[in-house]
């Protein structure tokens, strides 16, 4: 990933944090991007990525 790509991704993430979206909207975004399936499970190659939720 180039520096420009990283900066673009950071700006997209910052903009997304400002916009209040519902869980349904967020799920649809991840489904559309091919990150999760209809059941909310991570798809390949994301299956091996795991971040435990804060307790």
C-alpha cells in the first residue's frame, strides 16, 4: 500500500466516523465490500483476522 493509498483510507475512515449510521447500514457496507457474508461471518481472506471486543 502506498502512502497516498494509506492517506486516502485514513481520510475515508475519519469521514465515516463523523457520519452516524445504523448497524444495518454498516453491515450492508461490509457485505458490499465482500468482507462479510449475509450471516455476518468474515469471508476469506479476512477469516483469520480477529480483534477481541472490549470487555
